[in-house]
């Protein structure tokens, strides 16, 4: 009888500890706000808010595995590999939320930074009415370029346009300048000098 009480108490405390840990809200390591332009009508653009919250950066091991996957197996394998990674953050556009499965950061010499994010599901920046005109390739990868003042822009890409720059140790999109500008008025919400 006494042993059963000890075991049930231990189980209860374990479950209570797990529930308490799950309920703890962790501070994000990075948070960005941005706007995406949506055309409500031919003459009226809407600047929809986009919130990006990163709870933690990808581990070096995950980063190397994804880079190796692109180099050895190609971009399609990159998308499939991402599906098994944990959720590191979110991209919220209006009422829709997309999971961030890969998050990497690199600082530039001019005190700016580049943020690389990827999801295992297509990130849709447009309203439902305009989705029929969307790119046939799913946009899974986000690259933000932020200056020293915490301001910048962002572009999205499909997995096919990703490359690995081994000299700078990053997974990035090819032809950055040729990709459409998807995110404007990007602000680093945690590191802004107000």
C-alpha cells in the first residue's frame, strides 16, 4: 500500500512538473515586424502586418545537416528534411500562422544582419482572393537583410533557388536581387535603438 502511494505521488509530481514547464513562456531570441503589400483592388494596396517570432536558433548540427542535404541530394530533399525538425518560431500574417523549422543568423561587417528562415509548409503572403495567382512553386524560405539601425527588407524563395555558400557558412537564396521584394518595412523589434 505504501509503495503504491509513493509511486502515484512520483507520477503526479512528474506530470505536474511537465505541465508547469510546458506552461512557462520563453522569451524569443529574435522578433521582427514587417509589412507585405496586397492589392485589395487595382488602385488600393494594403500593407498587411507580418510578425516573425524566433524562440531559438537552429543548432549547428541541424544547419550542417540541411546544408549537406542541399549539396548532396538537392533542394527537394531540403524540404522533406525540414518536415522532421521541431518548431523554432512562427511567421504570422493576419490570422494565419506558419511554423519556422529552420532559423539562422549571420552578422555583417557593417553591423547589419541577415536572417534565414525556412518552413516545411508554403508561406502565403496574399489574401485568399489572390492565391489563385500565386507562384506555382511553394515559397518556403525567407531571407531578411537588416541594417545596423534594425531596418530592412525580406524576400521569399522556393527550395529550388537555394544554395549553400560554404565560405560564409550559410544557406541562402540565389539571385537575391532578382527575386521580388516580399517584405518591406522590416524592423528588428528586440534590438532597435529607440
